[in-house]
C-alpha cells in the first residue's frame, strides 16, 4: 500500500504543473491497473483544504466537491474522520481544521477544549475553556 503526499494530490487535483500532473496520472493508472489502494492521511487532507482555500482561492463549495470526488475514488483510502468532516463542513459554517480535529478526537472519545467560541458553539464535542470541565 502507498500513502500519497499533499503535493502529489494537489497536482492530481489542479493539473497546474503539466509534467508532475502527467506523472501522477501515470502512477494512478498503475494503481488502478494493479487493483491497488493508496492511503490519504488526515494531515494530508488538512493541507489540501488549506492550499485549495488559501493558495488556489477556491470557495468552500468547490473544495467540498473536490473532496467528494476524491472520496469516491476506489483506489484512495481515507480515515472515517475525513468522511465525517467533509459532511459537517458542508452543513455548518466553521473552519475545516476545527471540524477535522473534532472528528479525529471523536474517534478517541475525547472532547476538544478550546478558546475558539465559534467552533465550540457549532461542534458537539468542543467545549470552551471558560465553561470548565
């Protein structure tokens, strides 16, 4: 099994560096031909969202569409927390990083303690520090 890095997936998504995009496409074709799977880590997903939003200046709906398309690829494997985070990102108005942190911590039965009032009001496993334990 392979694990794909952010820069490789950005080339696959954006097709903005022709030579590298072609190399990625060829690698993906080999994966498919061999019926192999490549993992996309939670941290890579966090970086992808950041790059798409900040560097490529894509809007939230476009980013969600990109992730939805990636999640459907049978040759890519994502953690369940990423699937849930994308669903929540589409439903509520808070940042993807906080949603993903919350979903990762949910898998460990943890509550996230934060100063971020926006997130704790919108995410059910966040509490604000001033609320106490």
